[in-house]
C-alpha cells in the first residue's frame, strides 16, 4: 500500500522555536507539496517541489522554508514559530504535475 | 482566476439514501478533477480521479462525473452508510502563470444518520 508518512500526528511548540515537520513518501513520486488547512480558509499551498533540491513558493510561504535533499523526503521548517502558525499541516505527493495527489495523515501543530 | 465551489456546505441524510454532492468550477480549462474524503482530524483520502478526457469514474458505491463545458462535477454515493460520514472535497488542476496548480473546494460535510 503506497504511503505518504508524516512523522508526527500532534505537536505542541513554544513561540520562537524552530520547528521541523517531516514528510516521507514511498511511491517514487517526483512532486511533493505542503499545505496548511484552517477552518473557513480551506487548504492553502505553502511550498512545493518538482524535483530533488528544487523548491517553489506557494501562496503563503512567509514564515516557512523547505528542504528536499532526497526524492522521498520533503521537510517543512518554521523558522521561528508563531501562534498564527497553529494549524493542520498536510503533505502530499504526485507522480506528475497533473497526476492525482496522495496525502499524508496530517500534523496538528499548536504553537503556544 | 479558477474558483471551486461546493454546495451544500453540509448535508444530513438517513442511512440507505442515494445522494449527490456537487462541485462547480469557473474555468473549464482543467486537466484533472479529484474527489477526496476527510475524516475529522485526519488527512485527505483520494476517492476518484477523473482525467479531463473522461466523463466519469466509478469505485464501488461511488460514481463521479465530469462535465467540463458546464464547469461541473458530481459525486454520487449509492446506499449511504454511517461510515460515509465525512467531509468531501473536490479539487481541479489548472494552470496559473504556467504552473500547474490544484484548486480545492471548501467541502461538503456529510452526516449519514443510522
């Protein structure tokens, strides 16, 4: 069964901490994505990557960065966590740019 | 700018009923359309992917149709069960400034009553 695995289901971090959210896929997909999901705002794209070492800004990249050193792993970094980054974070991957998405199970991050 | 709308936002039905969820999009120049379900506090699970050249896709009790010219897709759920209770989202793939992009609807929250 193909999978996108997000390392943590729940995280609680303090304001100002550097936070790493990890995502690993076992499908040999080229493309990986990070979204956040908030009530009333839906899913918003933070960053995406179409290849190893490549990254592109999505719609709301401010306060975030990403790393993709290996094809299967795409990490989201909150440089200095703030309370407005409390959210559900979802990682997804796809084989092609127009291929179907496979999502991970999500990480609920709370910044206090 | 592509916009995706799902109406109604919430729906309650008795168990066993057949039901239709709607998804509308403003720009018919799409590549694919994908339906997902999301259980509370969980990630999105893919249900069906319809390529732009297709009219429908079926999986078990689910059937999704696509009419690009009218900017509409429907998800038909036959003989609904309490386990079908979830939020259903549709997403279309369009291009924006030469970049492929998924545009998500805000979802329909379905409750199937036993």
